[in-house]
């Protein structure tokens, strides 16, 4: 079974995924739409896609479109996903899932009611460190994991100014103040992607920005936000804790590795820096940096990177690491010459979504997992606004069926 897909948003990030969707043998045709005139047509022309739609309404109204992939501004995902599910489309969404608990709940309700596929494209699910730690956890090598850390360290100077200018137009400074803890999924998803846990409470401290450049200033911010760096300590179900850092003003080489992780268990531990990764147990230390090092998938001068700031291109071109080899065997041969990015995650994410839609099964980063990767950060932001008050984190529970199993279709009137 093949299906058609519409790209919602045709900016910097979507072109990489459009190329992968176009190559996947499970997709028969790829279309595009964008609110900025000319961008969708440019994407179609550059990649040889099937065509464009005048707007989102036209795309969602066409029964010939089976699924959509949402690559719009990060605070718009929740409502667009809900509209797509209501229109009967399967949905792949860039991160984050949404920016309010209500939006998250609506997506989960719609997935439950319709049985449609929803997947959030969290790149850290296939970050080499997460893959390595997931393998160690499955082997029992950690023992009981009682503490973990996830950092998303991306300085504004290293590409983010350019990215926000590209997507935000003349008012880009209003959007560049996006709260760091509203974009928590790379750090949280990397930690929890290695172990089936979820956060139950949080205390978060925010650092108010002092650059005085019009970014992270409340009088400019559409989010009323002046935090540029945030640190949150989460309590996990079953005991233990997780510390998450979201930094936008930091002296750190994010082009080398923007997401990094640590897990500490009773029998073994893993720690990562920008260029070094080590496995440790009671007998000693093993340097596993080579096992987790990503190989370039495309050159830094590839046309797909033309609109990407030079300091961001490493993230959009990094491919598989040695730790990916076993799982990479399930990827279609068409991906042998495909682009990749975020340390080898893009190909896996696209294949996950296509397999889930084609098989009518629950994907890895489904709505319930996406909620556990997203909502803790939203509550953390509220904690920071209350001077670090410890706040409970609601949980939507486990998915109704295991990953890879068919999701039951219920009527919209069933109380989902």
C-alpha cells in the first residue's frame, strides 16, 4: 500500500524531509503548501514533487491527500494537527507537539477517536547516544536508572538568528524569544527514549536575558518571555530524577553536538560531552565515542542546505553512526543515497511514519509518547514563572496498544 502526502510548510527544515518522503517507496506522491508565496513552488521545482496547493484548507479538503507532514512555526503545530486529523488525514509533525496542555489533549482525543496515525518527529529518538543507552537498558547493563540528564545547548549566535529571520520576516525578534522550555523534546525525548519513564513533577529556574538586542525582551516577545536559559529538575515515576537544560546563550560548540545526555544506574553509567562519550561500570571506563560518531550523509555545499545558516549545516547533514547499523538494515534501499540529519535520525523517522500509516499501526513517537516528551517542558516554564515552585505534571497515560500494533478505531461520539 502506498499513500499520498502533503507538506505543510516549505521552509528550511521541510525540504530535507520532503526529499526523504519523495524517495520512500511507500509514498506515491508528495505535494506542498506554504503561506509565503513562492516557497511551495520552489520546493516542488527543486525536488520534482507532484504539485502545490493554494493553502492548507485546499490541501485538507482534497480526498486525494492521505497524510500531511507539518513543518510550520513551532507554536502553530497543535491546531494544524487537530485540523488535519479532523479532516481524516494521518499526521507527521515536527517538534514540539503543541504549546498548551489543551492542544495536546485535543490531539490525543482525536487520535483515539479516529484511529489515524499521528507521529511527532523527535530526532533524539534516534540520537546515537539514545540508541546506545536504549540497547544498554534492554540488556540490563544500567541496573536501575535513578538519574539522567539531557541538554539542548544551542546558542542564538550559532545559526538561530538567521533561522528566525528566515521564518519570522520583519517581526522575527518577536518570535525569536520562544521560551526555551517550550522546545524541550530534544533533551527530554533523548533521555526518555532510552527508558520507558515519564515525569511527574518539576521545579525549574529561568535565567533572564541581558543581551539587550531586542530578543528575549518582554516588550518585544509575542510570548511575553525574557528567559534565554532554563534548567529543570523533574521527578520521574517509579523514583529517580531527570535534569534538563535548555540554553540559548551558552559558550558551547552546538554545531558539533547540540544534544547530549547522561544516564546513571546502579550497575552502569553513560556520560557525554561535545566530542567524547563514555560507558562506565564498576570495573572501569570504556570510550565509545567512535561508536556514536555520525558520518556525513551529504556535503555541506549540498543544494538542500542553501537556505541553512553555515553554523547549522552540520546538524542537517550528519548521518548514521556505527551504533545505528543493525537497525538501518530495515530502511529502504532508496535511502542509500538520501539526505539525513540530526546525527542519523531523519531516515529512521520518515520510515517509522510510512510503516505506521501503511500498516495501520502505532508509531514509536505516537501521541502519548509525544505528550510525555512535550508537556513536562510546558509545566517547567510555568514553574520558572513562579520562581521554581514545584508543580505536578499531568500524564495522559500509556498508549492503548504497544508500538507496532493496530490502533483501535472508535467513533467520535465514544467519549474519546
